[in-house]
């Protein structure tokens, strides 16, 4: 990825430069002995990444939560669109939320097909998207227009989403996993001949199976004891005759 310039003369704001170059999901040095100390929050006012234990120090700042999806940094589209125009950046739906990748993802080989590809890194895309990540769109706009001023939004208040509890949020420390939905539109019904309730099926199965039981007679206890004693007695041994 082409590096973004920083400083007063940069055509991009400082927070965007830091967001696209910052390292996330690494241990926080200020809370290295604490649990769940990975840096998964970005402070726009301080232009740095922080961990959930740092939130009290940045309570009045604009905070943006960074998540992980297929081992890469992503941000919810709803959050990012409050700061910058994300049109034509391919979004992915996961855990009932749309997310976009922050930076380019490495490719083992360039795409050589005839389909739709990213305007910056040639990654295969769905129609009608033009960019695979926010960084790709920023690079394209800087090359073609030289400025991002038309695509930036003023956002003076950006709190963490409701439900973020600091030490591990509702998405397991920002780790997002794809939803697995069973398509119930596929017909899974039985044929009419078998269309009956489960209890009725069980009753039919039980009634159709007959297990033969051995015939037993009831022996009085006294006779049973006498029989056991007689069986235990050994008969008089007999020797075979000598011829």
C-alpha cells in the first residue's frame, strides 16, 4: 500500500492518515498486565489506537471501534459514513452489520479475469463497486482529484456504539464471524403419505413392532429353594468297570 503523507501540508486529515497506518489488535503498553488489552479502538482526537481500559482517559473524545473480519481490520459502514463518503467501496455483511475493510488485502496473484475489479489494486469485486477498501478509494481520489475535501464530513460527536462494555463487547473483542443462515425456503416437508405429527408416528412405530416374550411360569419360593439345593448336591461317583 502506498504510504499516506502526514503533516500540515498533507491533503488528507491527520485522523485519516493515522487510521489507515495504525496497528490494531496489539497489546496496549499502558495496560500490558491487564486482560483483554488489545487495541481495538481508534481515537480521532488523539489520532492513536487505544484498548478498552483506556476509554476513561478518552471519554469525551470521538471514538471509533475497529473490528476483525477474516484476519483484517474492518469498521462498520454506519460509523465510517459519518466521517467520509464510502460510496462504491464494497461492503460485507457479517453479524447483521455491514463492514468495510480499512486497507488493501494482500493477493497471491493478480486477477486476470474480465469481471469487475478494484480501481486501485485490481482485486475482484462485485458490481457496481469500484474499491475493495477505504484506503483504495482514498488513493484513487488523491491521484485523480488531489483532494478529499468534497468527501469528508464534519462529525463533532462520535461515541462508541451502544452495548460496548469496554472489556470485551458484544462481538467478542471485535472478532466478527460470518453469519450462517439456514435457507428455509427449500422444501423440507415430507410427502403427504408421511404427513402426520411426531407422536402419531411414534405410536405407529411402536404398534407395528411386536417383540416375542419368552413364556415363564411362576415357581413358588419353597420349590425354587429346594431345586437350587438339589442342583448343588453331587451324585455318588461311579467307577468305570474293569474288563
